[in-house]
C-alpha cells in the first residue's frame, strides 16, 4: 500500500559520537518533524545496549505512540564497533545500494526494527587504508538532490575528521581523511600554543577584522610552504605570539587558517591528480565552518560548485529506499540551491 505523501512513513536517525538527531519523514522524503538529543554513542543515558534502547525510546517514543511501528534507519557511529550493532565497512567503490545490501538490523525493545547503515573503507593495495562512517550518508543525500554532480565530482566534508571524496558514476571511488578539526582542538586546548591564546568569549567584535586577516595569513603560509613544513608552521603560532607580531586574540584564527590551508593544499592536489581539471568541488557540512573553507579556497584560487548544510536526512531516506523500506521515492535535482 502506498503511503499518503504527507503521512509519516519513516524514522531516520543520524547517530554520531556526541549527538543524536531524529527525523520523521513521509514517503516522498519530506521531513515532517525533527528531534535531537545529546545522547551520542559516547554519552548514552546508561552504558551499553540499554543506553541505546533508552536513547531511541526517549527520542522517538512520541512518534511511535502516535504513528505506530514505523520503519527506522540509522547512520553514523551507531554502526561502529562501539555502537548499537556493528555494521562492517563496505569497500570502495560504494553507493547507497551497496550500503543497503550490507546493512545490519537490530530489533529494539519497542518492537521497531532499526536498519543500520555500514561505513565505507578505501583500502588500496599500494596505500594506507582510510575509513568513513556517516559521511557516506551525507554524500548520498547530496547526490540525490544534485544528480547532475553524480557523474564526476569531488566532495569535501569539513569537520573534526575532514573527508575529501572522489565520486565517479554515482559511487564513492576513493577518499582521504584529514584530522583538521581534531588537530585544532588538541593544539589550542592541550598544547603549549594554547597558553598564549584567549578564549573565544574574550575576543571582542572589534577584533573580527584582525581575526580575518590572521586567518588569511595562516592560509597563505600553508599555500607558500614547503613539503614537510607543517610542524614548523605550527610552532610559528607560538613565536608570533611571543614576539607580539600577532595579538593573543587572533592566534586561534591564524592556527585555523594554517591547518585548513594545509588540508586544502593537499586535498586540491589529490583532486587534480585523480580527476579532470573541470571537476566540480562540493562542500558539505556546518554552514559557518564551510564559509571559512570558502574563504580559504578563494585565497587558493578555487570556487566550490555548491555549499550544502545538512544532507543526512535525504541520505537516510535514499538508504531506506534502497533497502525497500519506502516505496515512493522522489527524484529531484535541486541544482538551483546555493
């Protein structure tokens, strides 16, 4: 039986390390309602499987009470070895169909069967392996909304562990991970660099133009550096602060530009090595962070083809379609999106 277009047909869960986001969706992929909690896999209400059960019930209980036992899908770290159930990695090349084919199901205490998406592994014989878990769902959603990019594209997903992904013929062909966000957090909070820096709250709005200039200087340093310069460039954050060539309130911005710039220099070089020169670059992630990447890319002479925020709901919907849980998919090219 085909669901009414506006009737709830699916619960989609984007379940990461530090947060849980739930979406109530209709048979056309439209989000009818959304809820979130801080119960990521490392902050469950109680340890172990009971914690996953309780987090799921707390987030989705009202939906299930109102609409019955809807099918449910989940993506992200919930499928890791520390998750509700481990969904082993699918090798490249991978698409939403191969993810659905290797999905793992858990029967929740509420009687709802939750289908968990696996991650993706890139494991070439001549290079070190790389993995992703959660980003593959975001990529699926982006390509569903922008099918004109599915033939050939480079997708960058800025974050704690940034991903640079080559998409060919609608499949994840290869990718590389950069620990840019985690390096920034460790260096600014737990290294000697942080002793010279001010908390974000201590910086005044009047400092923003200086902060923008410091960020740009960091990007240019990365752009103009030599191979192997990164650790030397990082130490310069300290010396620039000690000599007062940069004030304390903008040292974080300089470090951010330095780390993002190094990621972009490498990511763009990989893109040029494996893809044609006119390959579009797509950014997916937090809007504020992506805008920072756009500024850095501009300094490197590159303009992204599109800038997308949260594509996980659409990706989870596509995963549910491929798994046969939803029977009324909608195909739309939202290429007019900014």
